[in-house]
C-alpha cells in the first residue's frame, strides 16, 4: 500500500476491553470470586451494563463515556475488573448522541 492509499483509509478508531480479575498475588482468589459473582448476578457483564447505562446520554463525548464506564466497572466489581481503552481519535469530539437543539 502506498502512502497515498494509507491517507485514504485513515479512520478514527476506539478499542475498549475489560481485563478480568486484575489481582495482587496475595488476594487473587478473593478478587476472582468477587469478579465472577459480579458477572453472574445480572443479565449483562459489568462493562455492558455500564455502556448501556451511559451510551444514550446526550452530548457525552466518547472519551468521557469510556471513563464513566471504567469507573462504574471498577466500583461494581470491587476493583476486580478494569476496562482499558486504546484509540486514535481526532481533536474534534465524537458523540453517540447529540442533544436536540
């Protein structure tokens, strides 16, 4: 692929994922049990639940959306799961839902 082709295919990108059972060696069994119980007690994973809870907020910029998701997952799982986000985003804000004006 030439440089010209690369410029034509450049896109904004966000990848989010959850690392399950972020542990310290001394309490890994306790944290994994807490993590698994947080997953089993509801129909959605903590990440999906947080995403669904925030994605419809008007004028919520995508980076702030994923920060809110991170905080909610950490709280729900007692610090046992931590979402990570990787991306290449433009300087303009990106939104799933803009407020009606």
